[in-house]
């Protein structure tokens, strides 16, 4: 009986660079129904219209959005604080949320959120983030991407927040997603053979994800 009354974890989902919440919803919809039925997923559009061409043009319909802007070598960021204020405002008005799921640029943001929240530099008006699902992620302040000012210390201590990481064999962010694991305490990893996308899960991968969901359902 207990399982029938158990509330599904409510998860804020952050999409990739120059895509949208609707596009991420379609990608995440590839996950098995046995996973989706256990999660309450909410998809948010980033605050800024895409400032250039989207890689998904011709595959997914516009509009496209981005979370912030940066220079070509990712050492200078614009609108990162505004992005966090926008996300926090959405979480206040539409929450509470238990965890955050991010894909690509959204995963970079999601991965930094618990550390920034613990530091008190953002997300101070919303409940503590209880878990993360990181798909094709990377570390702000890692080898490829510099850290915006607010995220400068996001990974200064190990992130003691349950986390599930999807890492694709042919994903261009694989080295960065793998390096990100070192910043988390006991990360759970699903390695898959695909690239920069949300994979369909085979038996063992599905087992790993269902076991992670079971674990996060137990968090008070």
C-alpha cells in the first residue's frame, strides 16, 4: 500500500543549448514508461532567445532558447546571474522541486546548483536540492569551460548530493562528463553507446536507473 501513496519526485528539467523545454521533453520521452511513470517532470524554457543558429534546426521546431551567453573560449560569461535568478523565481512560483535534471548546457547548470546553493550564493529561497540527473554534462570550471563568478566555488567541496550521470561513448562531452564524476560523492553512472543525446536504455541501464529512482524516493 505504501508504494501506491508515494509521491513521485518532482523534477525541474533544464534543456540544452539553443533548444527548448519542449525539445527536451521529446528526448526524455525516449526513456521507458517504467521510468517516466515514477517521475513528475517539469520542463522549463531558458530565459533568453537563442542568439544564433541552433544545431537542432531542421530536426526540432523553434523557438530555441539559451541559459546564458559566453565568449568562444568559455572564459567570460554574460547573464549567468540573471539565469539563476530566473530559475529560482520559477522554482519559488512552481515548486517545491525535489531534484533537477539537466541535459548538455542544462546539465552544466544543474551540476553546479547544489554547490552554489550550499554556498548561499543562489537558490537561497527554495528547498535544498535532493538529487541530480545529469545527461551529457560537464563541469563549469573544468578543463573545457571556465566558471562564471557565481559558480567559482561550486565544486570546491565534494558534492554530497545523490547524482545519476549519463555518459555517451561517442559524445563530444564524454571527457568532461567523466571528469565531472570526481566532484560528486558516490555518483551513479549509466554508460551508453550513443552520442550527445538521451539514450534508450537496455536491461542493465534500466535496472540502474530504477534503482536510483528507488533511492531518491526514500529521501525525506
